[in-house]
């Protein structure tokens, strides 16, 4: 399989767009939840919040990947 430069550039562009959309989406989800997720996970060592945040991140990533893939 030969990878050409336009295919590589498109892949990098879609990856960058996906990462940016994921970051914005996770920030919005963090603002919608009560309290600060990072403080609860890191300072309070709340495993339940970590599991919920991880599930939200996975769900958001799957949605973004499906939207980009088409």
C-alpha cells in the first residue's frame, strides 16, 4: 500500500480536528457536571467520578470518530 502526501495530510488534518472537537466537547461536559471533575478525581480520589468521566470521554470519542468517518 502506497501512502501519498495528500492522504497523509488529510489524515493529520482529520486527527487534529477530532482532537480539538474532543477537547471542546469534554470541556463542555466538565462544565455541565456539578463540581470540578479534575479536583474530584485527583484531590478527592473519587473513583466513581473517574469512571463516569472515562465513560463520557469514550462515548464522545466514538461519536466524533463516527462523525468524521462518515
